[in-house]
């Protein structure tokens, strides 16, 4: 590693490609739903079981991935996750019957929960004051992957069939597994922390149950975990129901829906980086800075969404402009939550801490589409979307406020623990 500064950007590029292509593979099943249902001659309930199976498996695997990442070499485990992605997608492509497809598609959830190790490894390449921008940059790949998956599915399903599309994305997963396995190097946990950065030799710290249990005694984390349960409600309501809202309640054609959503998702993708960069900017001035940005993002998103959804149906230009403006603020909290989790946790349990965060978020994810459907039956989709999104963001702002109040103490405690470790390592080196 002759040029560490340049090499770490190679790692970021590899991880960006992994997230982009993995999300494309994960989400392209949506546009492929109709041909898959026709192949197996199944109904919506049976297809819904396919979606749910992968979500449940993914949620269950978060704690295991978190433990493994904190215990073993992270690049090798990421390579394994990429290989699992590729191989399970291939198995889905060759599944001859619906039960086989149900099982193989559920198995794709195993690698869906593999991101905590990726983020913790990035934290050891980049220091606390730049992580928000890096996480924001990486998270651009998520909505971009959604668009890529949609483009791949719509452009290739009639040419190659849905199985052919799965063969392509599955093969990409296996190729990326080799790139990660041979090209990405692990870093000592905590290497980028200011207290440890100048040490030539860093003592290896591995997952410790006592330290892991201590995560639930950190007030900042408890409030972040709690808001995480509600924080994903808006995402899933918008993901599963906004297309139908545009078609049914605003009378958009398929082409108008496509243009509207593509533009909104592109702006939303930029919001990850903007939110992360703002979090870094204000974190340098106050350790509460990331959480202040998160609060601003959810409150602004709620207000702007209310304004947007109440624009008259015939004012399509104004609706599109306000929807894109709203989309910019919605993801502000995402990179700052990851950064804050790492701001208060020891390096050897960071994957576990983020896995807990994502596990709780996944639990909330399962509830919101059903809730929106029930409300829509009783009222309409506009009411369902507004009620769930605004309520959830208000709850998130409430818990973010408590996290911001308590974060300085937890951050000071972490910095003190790292200083003590650095002093111990210096004594051992003498």
C-alpha cells in the first residue's frame, strides 16, 4: 500500500460499486414481478410472500453479520457476502418451481444485511471529521441502484427474460466477490481515530461480549435505536405506495410517473452527500452538529412533503419542483446516524452497533406498508402517506433531540477510552 491516501479511495470506489450493483439486484425484482408471476402462475399473495421472505431473512442475519465483522477480517466477509449475493441470485434464476423460487429468493436476504462491516471498515480509513461525507457518498449508490435496477429490468426483461436479467446481476456479484477478496485490505480497528492515528503499531481489539452489552447502556445509542424503528416508516411507505399514488390519485401516465420518480430519486441521491457534508461541517463546530442536521432534515422534509402533497393535481410542474426540493432533505439523517453511532462506540463493536440499528429499522420496515394500505382503504393514499410520514418524522425529531442532548457525554467517554488505549500501547512499545 504505497499510497494509503489514494488506496482508500480505491476502497471507496469498490464499495460504491458493491452497494450500487447489489441494490440494483435487490430491487429489480419489482419491475420483474409480472413476468415472474406469469412464469409460476401465482397470485399477488404468493408473490408478496417472496418479498416478505427476503426481508425476514435479512433482518434475522443482521446480528450475525455484526458479530462476524467485529470478530474476523471484514474484507473477506464482504467478499463472502458478494459471493452469496451472486450465487443465490443464480439459484433464483434456475428455480424450476414456485416453492424453489420462494426459498432461493428468501436466501438472497442473507447478504442484504451485510453492510455494517462495510461501514465500519470505512470508519478505519477515514477519521471522524470526514466520515459523514464518505457515508453520504456511498449512500448515493442506494437510490442510484434502484434506478439502475429499474432500467435493467425494463430494458432487458423482454429481450433476455427475467431469468436472464438475474443471470447478469448474479454474475456481477461473483465478479465483485473476487475484486473485494483480492483487492481490499483490512485496517486495524480504530486506526483513523485521532488518538491512535500516529501510532506505528496498534493493538488488535476483537469483539468482546462485555463491550457489546455496554452498547445498551449508552443513552445516545438507545435514542438512535428507538428513532430507527420509526425512521424507516416513511421510506417504505413512499417506496411501496408512491407510484400508485401518482397513477391513481394524481392521474399520471406511466411515462409521467417514470419521469417524476427518476428526477426525484436523482435529487434524493444527492441529499445523502449534502446531508453528510453538512453533518461533518457542523460536527467540527459542535459534537451535536450531526444530530442538529438530522433534526433539520426530518422537520424540513415533513413540512415540505405536506406542502407538496397539497399542490393541486393540475399543477404538475409545481408538484414536480416541490417533490424534488423535498427529496433533497429527506435523506439528511441517514449518513449522520451512521456517523453518530461510530462517534460513541469502540471500534471493535461498531459493526455490531450498526447491525443492531439496522435490525431495529428492519422491524419497523415490515409494518409501514400494511399500515398505509389500511389507512388508504379507509381514506386515501394521500392521507396515508402524509399521516405516516409526518408522524414518523416528528417522532424521529423528538428522539434525535434527546440524542443530541446526551451525545457530548458519550463522545467524551469514547475519546477518553481511546486516549487510555493509546497511552497503554505507547508504554507497551517501549
